[in-house]
C-alpha cells in the first residue's frame, strides 16, 4: 500500500513538470467531405468562426472562409451494427504540396456514435486520441472532438466541426530559455 501511495505522490509532483515541457496547440476547424465505403475524406480551409449569443436569436454561428492554407482529414472507419463506429487516420495542415509537412495521427477513444431524431436527421460524434505526429506535431498528444451532420443524399455528405486540444513537446532551446 505504501508503494502505491509513493507512486501517486511522485506522479502528482511530476505532473507540473510534464505540463511545463509542452506547448498547447488549440484549434477549431470546419470541414466538409464524404464517407464512402468506410473511407472518410474531409477538407477544411482556414476559417474565422464567430458564435454570438443574444436574447433575440439565442445563438448564431458565422463561419467565414479565409484564403490560404487548409487542413485535410483522412481516415478509415469501421462501422458496427449498434450505430457505433471507430476511426483511425490523420489530419494534415498546410498548402498544396506542403500540406503533408505537419500531420496529426489519431484513433477513436472508445467508440463514435450516430444519433438520429424522428426526422431522420443524423449526427455523428467522436473523440480522437492524438497518438503522434510529424512536423510541428512531432510527438504530439491530446484529443480532437468531432461532431458531424450527416446528409446521406448529398455528394459531400459530412459537415463537421473539429475542436483540437493538442500538446506538443517544447524544444530544448525553449525549455532552456524558460529557465532564464
């Protein structure tokens, strides 16, 4: 029992050191794309997202597309009979031939879920665990929460928002300059 308590104390004391050795990289992106034959393909431009709360409209969302870099999500999905699924894939960030320079790799935490209301409107939700990356995301960790509106009759049948809470290790020079 004492060994367990000692381990917990060491972990609690080390946690601030681990957090200080990482830099948070947060993002919210809007993607459109498709799910065909178990393959997810989504593309999202740089965006300016504004959510307003007012007594007349309750809530209003504005998404303005910006010219420039974009992000792509590519994943393979495994669907199950009980309206659940899992995905494994990557998110790239950049422009055209350089978009593979910065990549996050992910897998589903538990299972994703499909929800349908009485009108057959469908929403898909999932949480992805970041399991690594390359470029600006070398050794990244964290999560990406994804919520999609599914429109079965459309060619681009997925309209998604992704919220990333990602951590990347600080480089040695950043750690040394933080001590000064």
